[in-house]
C-alpha cells in the first residue's frame, strides 16, 4: 500500500473478482488526468491478486478486505482512508469496476462535483435506450417509482454506482447504514433526510455481455434494497396502528369507567372518553414517530410542528369529505376513507420533510 498525496479528485473503485477490464479502465481514467485512484479489494481471493498487484504498479492505492464484506463496507473503507490520507481532497468519485462507467463520464462527474461541494452528484443512465438487461431496467423503474412516492425526489437511476461529492461529506457517508448493495439506496435516503442536495448528470449506458460481471444477487440483494426502501414507511404504518389501538382501548375503558361518576350524562361521558383517548394516542404517535420511525430524539420544536400538522390534517379531512360528498355525490363514509388514505400519505411526507426533518450542522 502506498501513501496518498494531496490531490483535488480521488477516484474510489470497490472491486470483487475483477478481470482485465479493470486494468484497461484504470488506464483510461489516467488518460483523463485522474491519477489518484483508490481500489478496494473486497475479499477477491488469491486468484485475482496478480490483477491488483498490476494496479498497484500502475500507481493505484490498494486496500484489502481479507474476506468479502459487501460493496457498502468497501466504499466506507475507501472513504475512511481518503479522509485520513488526502487532507486537501476536493471531491471523491465512486465508480464500479465492471466497465459500466466510461472514463469520460467519471471526469465530467468530478468536474460537476467541484461546482457543488456540499451536494451528492449522481451519474444517471438513460433507461429508454436499448441494450439494457430486462432485470436491470425493471428493478430501476420500480425502485425509482416507489422512491419518488416515499421520499419526494424523482431520480431516474437510484442504483447508479457513479457518484461524487465534496470532502466535507466524507464523514457523513461513513455514517450511512448498510454494508452491501443496499448501502447506495440508503445513501440517497440519508441525504434527503439530512437536506443534502442531490444533483444528476446524464451518462452513457454501458452493459457488457448482458451485465454478466455483476455480483448483484437478485433475490438476496433485492430483498435488502426493498427493506431499505420501505422500512421507514412500514414503521410509520406500525406506529399509526399502535396509536389507533391505544386510542380505541382507552376510549372503550373510559366509556365504562366514567359511567358511575357522570350518571346519565351520556354525551359528556362519551366526549370526555374520546378527547382523553385522542390526546393520549396523539402523544403516543408523536413519541413513536419521533424515536422509532424518524429517529430524531434531540430535535427541538418537533412537538409543535406535529400538533400543527394534526390540526391541518383534521381540517383537510373534514373539508375534503364535505366537498366530495357535496359535489361528487359520493357516500360520506367512502369519501372519508378516500380522504384519510390520501392524508395518511401526506402526513408521512410532511412528518419526514418538515416535522422531523434533519437540521444538518454545517
């Protein structure tokens, strides 16, 4: 391993069981003046060491995992090394080792990252072009649709490995959860949750031999990606169900418990039971969302924003039901179901983007 030197741009390439294409690729990068390249051997084994040794001879920094730990861990190993050994780095570009990213596009992305040092820049492929393996096309389309629905950011290519960012984000990227392919999706989610801008730059679409060189395991890695994609929303649903159970349980209990104290004042008894149960369930929902769903334990002002959102949702629900029933002649119960379903999605977005939004320290 050689010591890194001061540089403006570092290229980081995680690699598992590479072939001769990686040697050619590194030479192409160097022809564009991208001389500082860090390669992470993610447990490839002895058979592949001659390729890595030749990369070292060509001036690359080589980091090794003794066993395969996943692409996310390989990237984090590289980020940590770069942070420690390149104090003057201005931007870091991550690229795949399977020939999917043209050297020209890596150079363009590095230039774009210099213009946006506090942002994540993605090299996005145009999936409307031909020659793309069906599983890659379908996976990206599905992920992009749900990503836009859940996180409010439309990205045509959520799985691109060609990414760039400024040196000030190195620490942040090391803290992103995930060890394998799901790490790249979690990176996007974490940036959105922390108000880090995401910019995109169109790049060429290159698939050699139907993407036969990929190490992406369709079932296992897809399950990891889907878990990352939906985990927040599923926790939000769980929190809402738990709060509804608390609301109903307390209301039922108080309806009977208050009977001896209020005698024949049935309306007052039901009103008190409903109000008390709703106050308790709102607080339970707030605490669950704050500490379990969005995990913002030390965010000041979240309670008041949450209560304001609750008031807004109540107003929108009642107004929406009235308007739908009056002008669309839809049954009130059906209108209530439709309104509350839409408002449930709105509430998730508002809580993620406003109530519990991260205020990143710069």
